[in-house]
C-alpha cells in the first residue's frame, strides 16, 4: 500500500493486539509494532483505527479514531494525558455523563 502512494494509510487490528501479554504489557506490544512502522515509513501519513491510548502522543499519527471516549459513560473510565501520567483510571466520584464529557474534552485537546 505504501508503494501505491496513498495520501493516508490506515493501521487497524491493534485493539486486541497484545492482549495475551496482559494489560500492563499490551501497549508495549503495540509500541514495538508502531516503532517499526514509523522507522520504515517516516514520510507516510498513518491513520490509527481504534487508537485511544498514550501511544497517541508517542507516535506522529496523522489522524486517529476511537470509541474510547465512550468508556466514561460505560464504566466511569477517564483518560489522563499529562506530563505525569498517560493512562486511564476509574472515576467513581463523577457521574457517567461527567466522565464522558471529560473524555471528549481531553481527547479533543490532543488535536493540532
């Protein structure tokens, strides 16, 4: 696909990638894959299908999409992307609507 000179190439199938490694190691498996992809094709624009982890800010993705923002409503899960931590956590002190709203604001703030 790269040789066909597409403006953007999508990377999919990574949502479950590394699940066998366990939650703490799952991003390590994805990180290894993305490191190799961006090393081989540094000039290509990549769109990450299903990307909503701290890997968003570790790699120069052209664009991404995810339904991860809905996790606030589903299970009070919120995203934290700051200088101290890049992770998710459960916030039982907020309503599901507050968690959802927070996730939308945080993920939208990552746009350039």
